[in-house]
C-alpha cells in the first residue's frame, strides 16, 4: 500500500510541503485541479508498478465536484488500472462539513469498485456520526490520539 504525498519544487529545486502552498491554492480555487493532477499521476504509477492499493487524498473542492466520478471513470479506463487499486480518502473535518456530498461521493466511488477512507479520524466534533453514516473500507486515526497511548 502506498500513500500519495504532494510536494512542489521551488525555484531553487527544493521540495515545498503541501502545508505551505495549499492555503494559497485553496484561496485561488485550485485544489480541484491539483486533485485531478494527483489522481492522474497516481494512475500512471499504478499502471507501471504492481501494488495492492494507493491512497489518494481528496480536497473539499473534489468532494462537492459533481463531475469528478465521470472524469475518474474515463481516466481509470484509459490508464487500464483496476478500480480496487485506488482508495480515495477525505478528512473527517471535510466529511463532517460536507456529509451529504461525501456520502454520495463514497457511494459512487464504491459502485465503481474504488475504496474509500476517512483520515484524521477522532478529532472532529461529530466523529460518531461520520463513523455511522459513511461506508468506508479504511479509517485512519489521527496521530494526535496515538501519542501517549501506551501511557
């Protein structure tokens, strides 16, 4: 299993973590385009590399994008990748904020054979509701809950 990470390369050739450029991308409504670029890159990787599953994070812009599943269906078919190799994940925060849209998206993705996950689970204001409502294959518990667990 692989988890996708997005990095930008600056003018000096250094990696810039997503946390540094995503706020600007969000303000300029570029997250949908970034998500689709990541999906495309992940499909290319899956087509060349034998693997069981790659996790792909979706932004709030993609959660509410009614054209995503149609676009994804065509992209997966042209890449010749098995849908079960892709697991799309959303944060618990976004799932809570856009619960109706997330539920619809998860259902459509699963109908296509894709997997679905919630990440950063357990720190939201209504974790139980998200857990009860959303059909997910994986649940990624927020790291802050794991710190000090042994003590």
